[in-house]
């Protein structure tokens, strides 16, 4: 019999971020526990030299750890994690991120109830709670003017 499909796979790409991983993984696993969602956590280590992969394996054995022998970069590392993921949804998360309680449930809820959505991007906050600018309007007018 096969394992049930996780509600969400959280893919975290890491390169020498051992000090950040504790808070990131703790926040994800705690939110998963509180939400009641089936959450798969995948850490892709990009050939870290700070002991990150061994530390993750020792302190977070429930996490799927993929060890790359070379630094693949963020995009290829993310692709490796996505390829390995089994979840209905995938969350790409930077290792310097701490998620707030309820974030995973809210993300899954939006994607499950809004069939017109294929992806969501969470609001990013600075440590002081202020909004972190993560996107900007596309300068379509400037491109059209310069194309003429």
C-alpha cells in the first residue's frame, strides 16, 4: 500500500545556512503539527561546508535531506526538491524564513478553493513586522515607449 499524498511539500534550498535552518525548520514543522496538514519537508543541501547536512540529519530526522555534491544554485536546487516532492502543493522556502502560525493551512486553503489559482505568494514581513517589498509593477509603459 502506498503512502498518502502530502497536502504540501516544503522545499528548502540551503548552502551554508546551518544557523538559519533551525528556526526555519522548527517553524515549518510546528505549523504543520498545529495545522493537521500532511506536510513533507525537503532540504536540498548545495554542498555546504558548514556541517549543515549532518546537522539537519541529526536534529531533524523527519526531514528528507537531499545532499548535492556540488552547489547547484537556487533554481536547480529547487528543481531537485520539486522533482523529489510528492505533495499536492509545493512551497519553495528560503532557509532564512520563519513562517507564522497558520501559514501552511492558509496557503493550502487558497489553492484548494480557488481553482483559478495555480500559485500563491505569501506576504513577506521583516523581523519587525513591517512589509518586505518582494515584487514591483512590471514597467510595461517604459518597455512600450522604448520599443517605439
